C-alpha cells in the first residue's frame, strides 16, 4: 500500500515532525481519492523499524507482518455483515458495532509487542452506530500512550459531533484534474476523461467505473435521458432491474448537471453530453426537476433494500419524463 501521487505533499507535511502527530486523527474527503491507502501507509510507517521520508521501508520484519495482515500492533476496523450462504463474515454496509469497537479498545490498552506504536484504522468512520461511537469517545479524548487512532470518513457530517470534536481533522482534497487524469490514463486510457468526470474528479472511484459492461449500460441510459420524449421508460427500468444503484447514480448525476446548467453553470459529471444537457435545461420544468432531485436523495437511503427496484427506477424515470415536458 502506498500513498497516491496527488497525496504526497499532504503526506510530507504530516510526517515532517513525528513527535507532533496527533493520537486521534480524522482523514476526511470525497470517496475515491486515496484516504484509506493514506491511513494504512501511515499505520505501516508508524510501525516500521526503519521508516523514511518516503514511507515505510518495506523490508523489516514489521513491514512483512503488516503486508501479510497479521501485525500484532495493528487493527483495521471495517463494517462486517453475515454472508447468508456460508455464514462467514464479509465486508458490507452494516454499521460498525459496539462489540467491534470494544474489542479494538481492549487492544489499545495492551503493551506493544514491538515496543513502539499500537495503531488502529477505522474505515469508514461514518458507519459507526451510536453505541459504537459513544464507546469510542473516551479513548479518542485520552488515548493510551503510544496509541494512534485514525478514522477515515467520506461524509464526516454524518458522524457524532462529539467524535469529531475529539479528533485532529485533516482534509484530503480532490487531486487536480491533470494529475488525476495522468494516473487514470495509465490504468484505463480509453475512457479516462469520461470516467473521471462521472466520478466527480475522484480517480480511484473512476477506476471502479471502468467495467465495459457498465460503460455500455451507462451510455444506453444517458442516450435515453438526452431524448426523454421518445423513450419506453418501463423497458429501460427492466433492463436495469439488477443494477438499481447504477441507474439511481446516473439519473442523480444527470439531474445535478441539468440543475447546474439552469443556474448558469456547466455539467460536472457528463460534460461530453453538454449540448444535450443545456438544451434540456432550457425547457425542463425547474420545480419538477428540483422535486425529482429531492426524491432521489431521499430514496437513495433505501437502495440496499428496495422492495421492487424495477418499479422504483421506473417511477423516477417517469417523473423525469414529466419534468421534461416543460412547465
């Protein structure tokens, strides 16, 4: 695990004086910009026996244990949920539980096996449920000597204010577009610019969007959204019935770009469709469009468990159709 190139200046500023490192650190910023890799690299560096300005050495016994995922002085806490078929725990969308947090807190009061730091990385921090967050509070306020607790958050406003107030906050910004494009083009050259726009400028998120079948589905629904009066929306909803989250994401971003153009701005997510978006923005009903945006934001909370994903998507698309008829 390494710090991504656009985060290197932030890395250098943070490790300039190791003695001044906080014991409770909150890394926050948009998803897909390398915050988790940053936190894990910092954890590795703190535990490394020969750390350098560029990062951990990668060769000492401590680095070997870290790479294998079994360093005795490190804990990585993420949400888990039960796999229904096997009964085994896997990463998922459930909240981080109070039991998980208490287990980690017991670890923080133990002596370090290697005589140095004990490090905890918690990701994403907004997935802490209320009981888990409250269990963490006292340790965040007064961490045991030699303990570093790092919280990684995409949406820190969803966290308890009392947790936020006990952490040193470090904002991780979006990379500049040129750096992000250069990195992404090496890994996904064909669609790099389009994917980066769709991901809101987050290169790791853009890389996750590069599946050819997903691109085909996206291009199909965007073409339909660009010509809303000539579409069979139930057929489109049926085609995306097993990709409800993708459909929600594309429609949400498209509506965002329409509203941006109505406000005198430019498309953020789909600049390649700027002509169609501007033409639609000139005639679409602003009140209905804003109402659709609010509904999409509300309904997005239930995407993991829709009662009928196809009907839900169809209702959004039909609402978009009615908005496009004009005031």
